[in-house]
C-alpha cells in the first residue's frame, strides 16, 4: 500500500474550465460595448424627446389660437410618443444587459470555484486503497476516483466463538468504554517483543462464520 500526505491525489485538466472562463469574459466584454453604444443612443433619444415634447406644447398652443390645424397637433403627438418609446426601449435594453451580465458573472464564479477543485489533496496522512480512475480518463461529477483511509486508527475484526459471547454481553458494575461497554486491547506478537495498543469495541458484526 502507499501512504500519501499533502500531495495531490487527483489532478483534473484545467483547459476546459479556462476555455469557459475566456468565453464568459468575452461575452461580458461584448455586453460592456453594447452598454456604451446604448448609453450614447440614450443621450440622443432623450434630447429628441425634449425637443418633441416642447414642439407638442407649442403646437397645442398654436392650435388653441387657431393658428395651426389639428393635424399638426396629432403629428406632434405621434412624434413625442415615438421619442418616448425610443427612450424606454433603450432603458429596457440596459436593464436586460445588466441581467445578462449578472448571469455571466455567476457562471464565472462557478467556473472559478471549479478551478479550485482541479487538485484534490489529502488533509492528513492516508493509505491509498482502490484507484478507480486512469490518466486521461473522463470523469463525471460525483464519481469515485480513489478510496483512501486515514492511518491514525485501524479497524480490526475480532472473531469470537459463540460459546464465549455470553460473558461479554453480561452487565458489569465496572466502568467500561465503547458503545457496548467493552474495553479492548490489541496485541502484536513478534519474535522480539509484543506490542500493545489500547482499543475500543466499535460494533458487533452481522455475520456469523460457519
């Protein structure tokens, strides 16, 4: 087995994410150019609206004195409505551009977050188990790439004959630890010495060996 600590277990190629970021930045830049064009047009349209509004007031005043026919007033009304509609349309375009920019910025933040996930490192020493990915392989979101276990503790399965289980399950007045109230000790015998570790009983398995 291989023990790894603070090294990259898996490195995802960043080219796809970088390409998406470049595309998003280009789209945001395009919106900025559109905004400048729309704002320039909006300044002109507002000026035209002021002129048409002033002309409408003047035509109404002249029509009230009988100096111009009603058709002149109607024409001024249509011109004023057209100018007002142009101003509103440009304002709506700016609002739509702003909404589209927010969507692109959200997508950009997601891409930047994904960029930070392209390198998977171990926060503590681990023992590498099964590796389910290969170099150059395409992986899906949520797919298991590698299995690793911490080396701070290890689980040992203890096989106990059925005849010796009853004393272990009895109540005792002595203080005990673990979910079953049982203490444990692990012994590793070697030709030179015997090594001991304090342990605890975590659970009882649901299988019985024949």
